[in-house]
C-alpha cells in the first residue's frame, strides 16, 4: 500500500469554500485522480492519502464520508475530528 500526499484539488468553482471536490492530485508526483478513484483506492486499501498542514506540519488523513442520501465524498481527519484541510489546498494545474 502506498502512502500518498495530496497537494492540490479541483473544484468546479474554485472561489466557493463549500463546492465539492472533483479531483485530488500532486503535481510534483505527476498524478491527478478523480474523487471516485481516490474513494475506490481507500476502500480497497490500495493507497492511503494525507495532507500536511503548511503551518504546523501536522498530518491529516484523507477519509471517505458517507451520509444517507448523499454521494460519498472525501474529507480529512486529524486530532480526532473531521476537518476541511482539503478545501484549503490550491487548485491543481490544468493538464
């Protein structure tokens, strides 16, 4: 299983603080995956994903949230709670 750092995201409206994430990536590692691919990889336990807080250097694990009546989505989990570290990442460069 690979441990993969996420450094950027894609949202349909980059200025929206609550818009859903469609892709996650790491330009330095030359990858960008759809949200669904990341969820499948987490569920299959083929990869783990994480974000590093730029100020504290703390690690936040990317997990899958499943709420009744909604599509699964990704969110970070650190210090015993879900948080929005992914939404604070820069937009991934367009291919």
